[in-house]
C-alpha cells in the first residue's frame, strides 16, 4: 500500500486585536483647496493688502489712484492659480490725456467706465458737471466735493425734502417729483416739517458757494436771504437760478447776481408750497437782476406795479412765462413796458385778467413774436380780448388744451393782423366756421396745425378755406381720428407751397 507525500500549507494570519482605521488608497485624487479655504487658511493673502499698501507708498506720488493690481503678490498660494493679467497701457497715460479720451465718449458710457478701477472712478467724477442731489448727508459731510470737484450745475431740491424711505408712490408735478407715503395728515403733500430748516439749507449753500465758484446753474428750496447771498457773492458766473418755496425777502439775496439771465420763481403750488411772492419780491428782483433774459413766475402774486418794474428794469427780457398766476386785475397793461419781449407763455392759468381796464389804456408789445396758451381758462371774454390786443403784433399763436375756446372767443384773435403760424390742439369747442372766419383774414398766414379738435369737420371745409390750404407752406390737419383730409392731400402739393411746380420741373 503506497502513501502520497503530505501537502505543505502556509499558516493563517492571526487577527489583530487592535485594528487601525482604514487607510486611504493611493488611487483617490487629493482634494484641492477651494477659494474660501485659501482665503482663510493661507497666510499669504492676509499680507497681500499690506504689501500692496507699502509698495504704493514707495512709488512716485500721483494725482489719481493706481489703475492696476500686482498679482505677483499672490504667488504664495499653493492651491489657487490665477491667470496673470495683461499689461495695463493706460497707466502710462497722464490724467489729462485720459480725461480728453473720456470726454469724447458717450455720456451713457461714463458710469460703466468708472467701474473699471479706482483711477477711472476718480477721473469720472472730474468729468461730471451736472448733479441732482437726493441725499442731504452727501453734501453736509463734504463727500460731494471730493467725488465731483468740477460741478457747474446742481439741484438740491429733492435733498431738502424729507420723504418716507422705500416709498413706491411717486407724485409728479410740472415743477417737482417726490415720493410720498400712504398716510396724509392734511391736504398738503408737503408739510412744513417735511422741509429742511432754512438755516441748514443756508449752510449747504454756503458750502456749495465756496467749493464751486464757477457754478452756473442751481436749484434750491426753502433758502433764505443769507444762503442766497453767499451764492451771489462767490458764484459770479451764475446764470440760471430756480427757487422753490421762496418769499419776497429771500429775493434780497440774489439782488447782487449781476450776470443772472434765467430765473424761475415757484411761490405757491396747491398741495406743495404756500409761500408768497408779491410785487415787493418782483421789484427787488427787477432792481437787482437787470440782465434777465428769461423769467418764469409759478404761483406768484402781483399786479400792475410788479410787472411794470420788471419791464422797466429788465430791458433785455425776451421770454416771460406765467404758470397758475395769482395776479390782480389790470396786470396785462404792464406788459407794454417790456420793450424787448419776444415770447409770452400762459400755462394752467385759471383766468387771464379779471379786470383789464379800458382798451385804450392797454398798450401793446411791438416786438412780440410768439404767444403760447396751454391749459388755460378762456371763458373770461374781456381778459382774452385784452390779451390779444396787447399781443396784436404776434407772429405765432399756439393754443393747446384750453377750456372755453368757443368761436366768439377765438374771434378775438383776428385783432392780430400779422400772424404767420397757428397751432390748435385740444380745442374741442371750436368749429370749422369759427376757424375759417379768423384765418381767412390773415393774409400772411403760412403754417396751420389743427389736432384733436372734434368739432372741426372735413365735410365743412368751404372752397375759400380749401384755396387757403393750397398756398400754405405747412398744413397739419388732424382734427380727429376720422379725418381723411390729411391722407387725401398726400402727394398733391397742398401744404407744401411750390411743391407741384418743382416736381414737374424734375420730371
């Protein structure tokens, strides 16, 4: 019986009584450090700001901040890689040369360009010349003078009115737009407590006058004589001024503005301001600002004496505007003292003149060229007649959305014999016959515009009126949406004097 040899076997390993945690395999990728981890764990970034500051101190001084960043300071990071930036060639250019380049770019690009670097941000502030201030602390702290050192126009009206924060209600007026809250304690949208105190406004005006001596235009509200006097003394080049909520005595402050040419006074606005500008203020203004070219009176009181003082003292006055005036009767006769007046505007006036007086005492404005009436009450026939008598030399008459303009009221316009342009819009009471009765007598009429006047019909156009249309240089006829005359006249040469003749020569 044979036996086979024994098989050799390796002994089994004994189990470890103290097993260790499982070791990671080499096949797994090592975790990279993220940017937040590098920011908090690596010490190089903590010292980068200090090194950049020390290097900027050792460099040559410059008027503007540097425009680039030295990314070589970040080479100490082990797990953060940044692509090195290209060379900044603008750093080789002077501030004056960059300002010349930026000034030739569109204004819409200025804000985006200012975000490139600190240097461009600084230079952008030097380009800004007009600013509308909203936050008063920006002026009171003096930051505005460092951010915008070359302002020539500033509006501080909205900054002087306290408005509720985060209000989504915007109240707009012709002269003002503000945010209001949902709770109103009275009938006024702006109460006296909502306006900054006059002494605080005066302090701001004094700061503006000292830092911006080349100021040419300013808008202010609630200022007194002291603040306006500082503007008059320091800003010799001031040409345009708009004052909200001003009174008679505050106008003493601008009496020394010798170069002032444009003034807008806003006295009383229903729901906003309740200040008073009367003959006293108008006389102070006239005696101090004799170079006025344009004057606008909004919600101002007065009479014959105040307008007469303006006409006698401001002999260069060319444009005069009344917005919702509170003038006493008889003020129209004082317009004859405005010997150089070319444009007269009446807007949102509840009446023209309550007591114009006899026609022979009215006088006239011989140099007047344009008369504009917009959203005015024209039911007072004596006042309307007196207005056209004073404006008998006018060349252009523009009537827009005026109430009470009936045929007999518009008939007073025939007193003006030299009319060359007539523009009617929103005259819903004027008929075709009333229009024809007036314009056929104007032998010098060259331009006629009729829009949104429902009682003027195409079917009522007479042969005399049609023949007048054929010799006009300009005809815009759209009394209502159903008017077909404009489309039917296209290509006929009507409303374009000489058009058919020259078109035949070209053929």
